[in-house]
């Protein structure tokens, strides 16, 4: 029994290191094509990301191919996404809807952090070099697996110009 307790004490750090540290905030800098997962203000992981074809400025309406800017929430996950897993961003918020209503446009929605379509996996390096989504935030599939494990819902996300 003494040896069993000793062995468990010796092995416990190995099991502790296998647990995933969860981010409590996600921050995106569009001008730098950078997304950071943070815990208590400390950066846990950084990723080069792709945005919509028209990345400058805040998303205003459906089809503008812009990624929203502001503070939102990652509010649900889709394990069966057509873009290899996705985490939903709570765009549009009340202010986005009010702005769109004043402008007489549809604000759009379905903005996600996602991976790459399975049939595009050979193109991951190429896709990293360009903005190709319709307003979402894209990473490669290996990175999406890390993000999926590190980000629970709900988690706040701040998207800066």
C-alpha cells in the first residue's frame, strides 16, 4: 500500500500537466491578423487568422464580408460545422441590430471562429495567407482543435480593428 501511494504521488504531476488550461477571454486584432487566447490577462496561445474578403471596418450588413468589431460572446459550439468545427460569435448584438434597422439593412449573422472545409485541407498554408471567409475568423484545423479544447462557452471575445 505504501508503494502504491508513493507511485501515485510521483505520477500525479504527469496527470495534472495533461489537463487543458481554459481561456477566460479571446482577443482578436484584425490589423495584425492575430487571435489570442488569454487567462487572467496572460496570453496562453496566439494564432494567425483569416477574415472576410473585406476585412476593414465593422460588419454592418449581411454580405459585406466584414468581421464585426467590438465585444461579443462565444456562445455555442458546432462540432459538425461544414468548416471543421465552429464556435459562434454573438453578432449581431442590440447595437448592431439598431444600426442595421436605422440603415434599412439586414445585419447578417452566423459569424464564427472555424477551421477549414475537409476537402480544402491541402490548401491550409495557402488559405492562411489571405482573407477568404464571408466575415468569420478562420484558422487551420489543428489550431481549431486546440481552440475547441481551450475555449468553453460562454467566453467573452473582443475584436479590435
